[in-house]
C-alpha cells in the first residue's frame, strides 16, 4: 500500500522521526559542549547561527510559496527542510 505524501498520519510519523533525530543531536551537542574548549565554543556559535538562520529561512520559504499551497504540503515541506538540517548535524557530530 502506497503512502499518501500529504496524509496527516505521514506528517505525524515524520514529526515523530524528526523529534527522535533532534533528540540525538541534542545529546551529541551536549556532550561536545560539556567537554569544553575551543570545539565547544565553535559548536555553540554554530548552534546559535543555525537557530537564527532557521528562524529567518523557513518563514521566507513559506511566504514565497516555496513550501506548497495546502496546509499538509507546507507542513511536509517544512519537516523535510528541518530534517535535512538535523540529519547533517547528526552526521557531522558522529564523525568524530
């Protein structure tokens, strides 16, 4: 059975998956910050920069219609956008 891309159950599952992956990134970042030093400072600055960028980018994408036209489409595209960022952080933090 094929999943509908815009179904609310798919959005719920995607949200749950993003939450799990974000929790892992939070844990990895906390370990890095707890270790202290220059790497911790660089991670903290990167983290703040990402939050500012996310706070500006996602609303602009929504305002320009790049996330879709319907509620489910916007929600799905927003989750996909955020998940790419979270996944990149998880990969970067688990390399070391």
